[in-house]
């Protein structure tokens, strides 16, 4: 081992000028990347304004310093419960008026709670951001907590708790937090426990609200398409009218450092074995912190990480997943490592190897080139995320809420200043003799073992705690004079000009280019047509397998070299669904496969060279094939514990019985286990033959110049003579076709649906509106009135030759029969009760707003161009789609519901204990 004798304080160096220039300089006419305006209102609210003109949208994100760290065990979950309750009405607006007011203007409103804060987010077309911010202001300061809403909202949160508890890795995460953050409020779950949510009095919640929801306890981050001077006036007018409040003393959290190595093990209801480390790391005020931020990237790097190499190398890897994350708190910082294995008997050996890698990391440091790649990737990711205004709030801005703007604004510059020697010093300071807490959660047998379950205080204990509590009688009508801005008529003033070129190359490849100057991002999307229909019998899941191999090296670039090349240009490549983001697999479908590629326009030529190599020349190395097979097997095992995914797959198997879409996207243990390298090569030559592929690009290059570049790169693809295989319309369902997967879970997940006409049908726009009305009614009735579900709704999926509808819901088993009946009743009601004028306006504008939100980023614009081209609608269908939606009438909605929505002939698929 190297001697740790580096000079800890000689840490900074000047970043190469070329890197600074290209990363920090904006495009011509732009403000420099990262330029902001910061000020504090007279009432203490901190405000940060960041212009971004990539789309005609703006987002307001309000952080409240209220989270589970401020709770004791009896009020645990109050902050999250309060987040829900703030949507239930103010002194002047009902819940419906709050939510529908935003949706009818094409906006999106949401909130999320973390351990340190609660965040309230609204995204609006730029002309209506004042209305969105006023809605936030009304909710934050004028909520009244209607008594009649309390029972319903308790039910919704309890359903959310049960949904979370049913997730495959939930016991492992709960055990890790309990042990890793013991003796601190961070050990408590954000969502609380059923016992606390069921028993906390309304008066206690209002008291908490009155203490924490003050402008001097908030930070406003407003981003998007606005003029800073005008926005400053708007913010002062909307948020400046509320007075300061005397805040409670912050919790006295004595973050004692971890001493030595502490390991805790338990059996639980899990499919895989989860090994989690929380390692003592430097505070964000320590110069070593920035080295650790890069160590996070290094340890999680699938091709370069010494930890991944030690645990996941060869054709028989020990583990199926390795990840690293720097967990930054106000009082402490931890480096968290998660390892997932299907080999519980090897857990101790895996930990021995992990310890050795950590302790000897000082001898296996990243190269300077690799380090520069991580820095470029970080800069580019900031650019990508800044296009997705709401995702920026979810993913990047929370660090700002914890550390403060002064730190956050300098974060990237400090990262760029880190050298390899700095990382060596940080390793010596913290990792040569690491102090950590580790947990091991493994599959148990409930008949012979006591399985771990996360549990808070019981009902009696919570009720007794609140039995003698008294709270002030607060006046909740002080907001009765609050006035919202006038809602101006809807316009499409945000439409931007773009140049398009579409060309079918000589080899049969369809290429579409969209050019405009609104973004620095170069985005390329690939559609492989007819995913499931192209998979041969017995090869279910082979497309997903092939896509996972695309990133594992080409015939000229081994996996590590390919990874480093992508990192050097800050490329972001998405080839399959991220399993760690639940309910977010919206791009993954049986209809087609996709490959997304992002870099910045400065690197477009290099990016095309690398990505075209990946698309056309994957290596299919036999060792890499076995590693990917192992990863997929692990995912299949974990997914088998999900009621949501199980019910979904059962639904498709029943609705499309005997047809291609009955196959699962991920395959199954038998098909994945039997696939050969040659199978993968052959399928790649079919699914990504030029005749079966669509490439769509978004760029600020001139459209004709970019088309020339694409023609040069992809014209070399050899025509294979493959004839694309469309999925034909399957047989109609007669009667109720029911299928259930018995699962020992707290919730049952329900899928109900049937076939519809195709995307090209003249009824398609009307069906989209009818679905939006139905989905809103389901949410209102089954969630907001009954409190039976955290998640409920309907969707319409339209393909080239047919379509289908789905109504889905997760609920407690005891609610199943009533929930099913409720879904059917709402479908029937739509046939006889046309939507009101307000319902229709809300449905149409929510579709418009969702379309705007989904296409904020250049990569998603490219993706949807490809989807529309695949469906035969034309790459520019989005330009006319909203006009078609707005022509739908209320009578037409009921007519289409009567014609197509069927409560007599349908599939119902369930997964749960029924």
C-alpha cells in the first residue's frame, strides 16, 4: 500500500483552459451556463432565479426546511402527511380548484418529501407561471386542512406505505437506515408508520404546519423561460406578502462519527441478498468532500470501478449489481455502497473482498484521463437535466437545499479542481482504515426464522402520547382575501420554429433531423421497430438482452475503452429501463426498442462516431454476455416480487394470448438462460437492420449539414433484406377473462382492459380525451373520495394495427371487490354522463401540458419523433396533435366511450393475496 503522506492542503489546480471555455461558455446569444440572480425577500424567503430558454416552460420549486429529521417517533411521517394535506384546500380554493386550475392551463403540480426538506413544484407554460406560483403561495400559507378530508388522506398515505412495504428491496432499505443512522432522526422513514398516520390528530399537524411553513424557512428556485427583471417583480408580489414567523429551534443532532466496522445481519422477505455499507466520509465543508464526489463516480463506474471488477468479473460473477452514492446531510456525510447478489452463501466472502478494495483504493486510483471524463460528464449532465426543468428539481437541486446556494453554485468548479493526488489524500484520510456500518439482508424462511419487519410505535402507544396533548387554536381563515391572477386564454405562443429533413437512405434506413437553436444538446434516438413481433419463438426478452450488450463494447472498442470514450464527451446513453426508478418505464414497450444518445453539439461528430459504432458493431463478447445474463436473472428474480409488474405481465399474457405482445419484455428464466451469443448476433442483425430502424436527431446544426453527417455514418449499414414484422390485431376478448397471481403482499394490484382501434384511426384523438376524462374521474372517486389507492388511473396505448386500454390500481386486499366495481361504474358513467365543460377543458389541457412536459428535453423530442414515424403518423405529428385534441367535444367523448370502452368483454389481471 502507498504511504499516505500527501500534503492535504495543496489541493487545487487550474482546470485546463480549453475545458473551462467549452463547458462554461454559452452558445452565442445565451447567458453563460449557470448564471443566476439571487436575493432575499423582506420576509426572509431566499429566491434564486435561473433563466433557461430551451423551451417555453417555467418551473417554480419551493423548498421548505421541514422533513423527517425534525420529527420524533410519535409524529414520524407528519411532514409527508402534511405535504399531502396541502393539496386539500385553502381559505379560498378547494382541492379540485387547486389541481384543475393548474391542469387546465397545461401545467404540472407535485411535491415530494425528504428527510431534510419538503419541496413543492409547479411547471407551467411560461405565460401562466404567475398562476402556478400563486397557487403554490396559497397552498403554502393559506391551507385550512378540511376535517372531512382527513380520513380520506390518511387512507391514501397508508396505501402508499403498504405499496412501499411491498416493494422487493423495502426491508433491506429500512434495516439499513435503522442501523446505519441509529441514534439520529435520519433513521426514521420519511413516510412514517401506519400507526402514526392513523393516530396523529389534525391539531398536531396544524401546529407543525404553523411552526415550519414560514417564508423565512423557505428557498424558492425558479427556472425556465422568463425575463429576470419581470420575474423578480412577480416573485415579490406573490411571495412577499406573507410575514416572517419565529421558527422553532433546530433539532440538536449530535452526529457522532462511526468507530470501527459494525456489521448487522437479518433474514427478511426479499428475493435477493442486499449488502449495504455506510462509510464515514468528509463533511461538505471539508476539501476532501469533492474528492469523494468523484470517488462516487469511480466506484459506481461499471467498466472501471475496482469494486465492480472484484465482484462482477468473469463469466460467473459474485454479484448482480454494485452502486455507490454520496449521502450528504447538513451534519454528516456518508459514502453508501449497495451490493446485490443472488448468492446469499457468499455474502461474507463478498464483504471481505469489498473491504480489501476500499482499504487499498489508494493503490487503484482513477487515471487523470478518467477523472477528466467524470468532470465532463458531470457538466454535461447538468446541461441535460436543465432542459428537464421538473427533473432538475427532483435530482440536482436537493443538494442546494441541504448545503445552501453559496456552496452549490461553486460545486462544479470545486469538482473540476480535484486531482488524482487529492483523491489519494482523501482515501488515506478516510478509507485506508474505514469506519463503517454494514447491513446484510438475505432471503429468510418465515416458518423457521424471525423475519425482519420495519415497525414503529404501536397504535396504543401513539394514541396515549397524544391523549393529553393540547395545541393552540389557530385561525385558518387569514387567507380569505388572497387573490389569484386572472387566468388568460390559452394560446400556443410558445411554439418555436424548427427545420425538418426526412430521408430514407439507400440501405432502407429512415432518418429524420430536427434543427433549431434552442439547446446546446445533440440528441439521437434509435427505434428498432416491432420489438416483440421480431423476437423468434422461445426468445422472449432477447431485444432487452441485445440492448444491454450494446454498451458492453464494440468490435474495435472493448467495454472499458468504450465507456471511457463516452465519458470523455459527457455522453448519456439510455438503452433499457432503469429498474431503480419504479413506475417510470414509460419508454419501454412491446411495440419497439429504443436507444437514446445525448452529448453537446460541440461533440456531435465524435459522438456520432462512437454511437454509430455501438449500434452497428457490438462485440457480443462471451464473458460480457454471461455477466449481463447474470444481471438479467437477478432482475427477473426481484421483479417477481412486484405486484405491479406481475399483474402487468399477466394482463398482457391474457389480452394478447397467442400473439407477440403476450411475451414479457424482460423474458423469463428459461428463455434468458438458453440464449446463445449467436442468438444475440442474429437478433441484432434483424431488429437493427436498416430496414427495421428509424433514427431521429435533434440539433442546433443546420438540418442539411447534420443529414450529410448522418448519411456518411449510417449509410455504411448493410441492407440485410429483412422484412419488418408488424404485430397483427389479436383475437377479441369475449366475456370476463380473469387471471390472478397469488402473492403474500399487503396490496393487490389490478389491471383491467381490452382492445381498441389503431393509432391511425380517426377516433384516436377522441379516445385520448375520453381516457383523460376517465382517468381523472377514477382518481377523484377511488383515490380522493374513497381513499382506496395511492395510484389509480387509466391509459390508452395505440399501435399501428390496434390499440388497447388499461385501468390500473393498487389497493389493500379488503378493498378489491369495491375497487373493481368502482372502476367499472366509472367506465359506464362516462357513456351516459358526458364530461362537463370544466372536465373537458381539464382533460384537453392536461394532455397538452403532459405533451409539453414530456418533450421539454431535446432527447425526448427526438424520441417522440421516432415513435410517431414508427406509428405511421409522421415525424411532425406533434405539431398538429393538440389541434386535433382541442376539436373533441363532450358529446364525442361519451359517444366513443359507448363505442369502445367495454365492461362486458375484458381482461382483469391481479397480483396479490386474493
